C-alpha cells in the first residue's frame, strides 16, 4: 500500500449478499464521500452488487475498484471485487453464495495478518446459509481465531458512552446446556488476561479494572445455587490477580450491570453470551461495536444481524441504520492507529 503511513487501511467485508450489509456499505461510502473518515476504506464484495443495492436505496456512492499499488481516489471507497456465485435476491440467502462470503473473510484476515490492511471490519453473515452449504461455521470470532491459529480469542462488545460500557465473554456461541462445562479455571483466567492486555495495549486504559460475573443466579448464593463460583471463577480471579490483573468478583450478573456498579469497571466479564450481551444491546443497539480481542490484528464488527426483513423491502432498506457499521469503522481506525 502506498499511503498506509499516512492513513490506516481498513478492510470491510460486505457480509451476506442477501442481507442488509451491502446497503449499509453503500451508506457508509456515501457518508465517507461527504465527510471522509481518516482512513483508506476497502470493501470486500461484489462491485456490481454494491452498485445495484446502492441504486435500490437511492444512493450513488463513489466506489472505485481497489488497486493496492495506487492511491485511493479522493472521497472514494474502494472495492476489492469478489463476485457472488449466483445473483443475490434481497432477503433470500442462497447457500450457493456461502463460498463467496467465506472468501471475503479469508482474504480480509490474511491481508490483515500480513500487515497489508490495518484492521478488519465485518458486516453480518447468515450462519444458516453457510451451514446449509456444508461448511462448519460457528461465527466470525471462531472463524478468525482458527484462521490465524489463535488459541483463545475474546468477544468484547463496546458501547462508546460516558463512561463506556464494555462487556467481554468467556464463552461465545454455545448452546446453554454446554456452557457450564466450558467455564473452566483456564478459560476464565485466559479471558481475564487477554482483556487486561488488550485494554492496555489497544484501548489505552492504563490500569484496567475488571468486574467478573458469576455463572449462577446470585453468583451461586454461597454454594447453594451452584458451586462454579467457588470451585472455578473465584480461583481464576485470584490467579489473574497474581498476574497483575485488577479483577474483582464473582458478582451476581443481575446487579453488576446496574450503572452505579458498572461504572466502577473498565470492562465486565460475563460467563456466556446471553448473560452479558442483552444488557449492552439494550443500551446501545444500532451503535454498539463487537471487537475480537486476542487476534494479531484489529477486528471490529456490527452489533446486529443480517436484517433480512429490511433487505427484502426496498422502502425498509432505505431506513436501515448504518450507525453500528460507522461506529465499528471509527473504532477500528482508532485501535489501528494505537496498534501501529
């Protein structure tokens, strides 16, 4: 890249071709033309599809084909053309296009891993379409961990408020029945260490304070509602503190998120997906950002799904809110600048 010294280069995967991702990318490109973000933006996706979906919602953003050896045209968002296998019908995911969706992720991750791109931002994908094509796919977080050979990554959801609300997860996309077995001392300890390290190194938090949820109601009620807090979570917190991590808990999940308690921490670590994320999404849906900690590069994502119902109806698609994608790009730029 010829201008990375001046600006970070941010890759943005356009996500499920039949979902709202292409429209959101068009909205982002349109906004960037009017008020440029301090980065070179490269969308990974089908160029013709992006033009078609932009026109469908009444936009004509400046999209230029990506040339890694040249400067980006002023005010343009570039597109690394990755064609879909079959025409995408809005609102109707086709498993035939799953390979194209995964190709975006592979190329984006590999280019970030080599330093060609500064950060990766991902629009939502339709897991059912990927699974329907015969691929094993749990989610972006797990895919990127496997692609980069990273033994443990951490999903962190961020609401950029004052003070900010950050929620990290020990486990991610597991059936609820499988969660207790996945809550081990090692898993909790590794999560706390990764969150502490990345809050320092990427977010610039000098001395992170971590609040840790228990697994059970009332954090186990002294062992009467489960012993995971006594046998697993508390020992992991103690081990983390021995490593210099300022972690406290375990706290009942139904009280730690009360604002006057939550404000005492730079991040709250929840044990499973639906323990922590409903609280954050209730506060920030449409403006929250998903960050993958532990990867060798910066990765952020939107806090919502493919919104097939919106994509299906052109009038509804025009009202889609690009706020989360814009927030994800802005945060990726800030983190990439600090990580450089």
